[in-house]
C-alpha cells in the first residue's frame, strides 16, 4: 500500500491531447462555426464537382475492369473528401506523395483521367502524367512513400524552398515501421511535411481494432514530437481547413503535422476484394448516412448555392468527360515489348542490350 501511494505521488512530466475537427454534420447542417473560406461558393462548388467526378470515374473504371479492359483498381467510394480537400489546399510547387487510392488529389492537380486509366491498365506511361512534374507517382506498396516524403522534405529544407511535402496513406500504413521511422526523422529535423492517414476503418480485411490499440491514430504523431489532429474525413470543409492549417504550419518552419481523416470505405478494398466476406451489409448501410458528397450537397442546397439543374448539368459534363477519356485510353497503342529496357540504365549492360535486340528482331553479327 505504501509503495502504491508513493507511485501516485510521482510528478506528471507531460500531458498531451488530440483534438477532433468537424464543421458539417452528416445531414449537411452546420455543427460549429465555419472557417472563412466556406463563404466562397465557387470553392465549395469546385470541391463538390471534384468529388462527384471522382465517384463517377471510379464507377466507370470498375466497369472497365469487370469487362477485361483495366487491371485491378482501387475505388475511393465514401472517402472522396480526403484526397480532394488535401490537394485543394496545396500550392502547385508543393510535392504530393500519394497512395494507390488518391485519384482525387491527382485529378485536382492536373492529372488526366486517361493517364490514370493507363496506369491501372498496366502501362507505366500513365505515371508520366500531366500534373506537376515533381509530384510522385502512385505508391502501391503500403507505407513506403512515407520515407520518400521525409526525404523530399529534407531536401526542401536544405534548399531553403518554401514548399511542403504532403504524404497520403491508409490506416494500415500506420502499423508499419516505414511510416513511424519517417515521422520520427521528420520530427527530429522539423521538416516541412504533412502526413495524412485515411482511416477508413479497414486495412483490406483487417479492422482497425485488430491492428492497433491506440485510441486515435493522430496520437501516433505525439511520439514523433509533433502535432496530430483527428478530422471528420467525410466533411470536406473540415478536411480543407485542417489541410490549410497543417500545410501553412509546415511551410512556416513549424515542423511536420499529422492528420487522421476518419472516414469509411464503402466499397471493396480493390476490384480483387469481396468485402462482404468480412463485414456485414448492415454495417456498410449505416455508414452511407455519413458519406461526403450527399453531406456537402445538402449544405450547398440549403445555402441556395446549388440546385437540381446544376446537378443535372454536372452529371452530363462528368459523363461526357469520362467517356471521352475512356475512348482515348482504349485508343492508345500498347507499348512495344523492347521498351521494358528503357529508363533502367544510362548505358544498358550488354546482357540486356542483347535481349532488347532480340525483341526488335535485330541479330548479332
């Protein structure tokens, strides 16, 4: 008993907290005073249009995959607000390091629909995209883009560039050493990097409760020495506000920031997955009430910024844009086999050069 009292008298050396940000309730009503940019109807409508385009594009991509015209594809159903809002808060000179489910960010930054289809169709030319040349390509390995982001941010700091690296990954990535090592390095060197984890509750078939016992994912930033914030990832206004603040802090030399976007993956992990094998239809149906597009649309309609005619025009525009992109994608001639040797070496070793000549029909003398 005496030892227990002694332990209770030990001084507290540090206290930490994690804050949660949300502005729009699931029904589109205002949950707390909105940030200043929310009075900009053009910006809110642009965010809405981007999310709708992404959802319709995803639907078309799945149809292409199911008919053998596209490879495995990862949809963003239910979490469109995350990548769109993050990209909208970035400057062109900032550096995006996306995961494989961040098409919304790529599209916002100028990547063409057909370029995304090319990549998922197995053609690396899709990574030679129309977005900023310094942005990184899709990262399919889980979490490996985080060390890249720390390295990019270190280079930006060394060069005294007022730019920020923005790294996106899923909740499963926070259980990998790559991510924590990158965060630790970024914290030590106070690097201009923002880490964003999309907590969609599922790492493929593994629920969040089986991959971590942390009350939040945002608190993992505390161990690395910087601020982590939890945000309603289905509220595009909250995501935009959090991204603006985090990127501004990193740009101003205040070190890294971490955003946990709490949302829900309404679709399968990819077209190779069947989520009905590990979660119930009732669970998914309940989460549809929180999805981001209906939420923002309800707010826009209530504020008389959007109407039925606008919705119909947008649907037509998106359909025409997507169909035109699909036609361009399907009309793209496949790469010649010998191009697999391109961009590997400055001077191709003879063992590979001989194989390349064989593919082109050339014969050694």
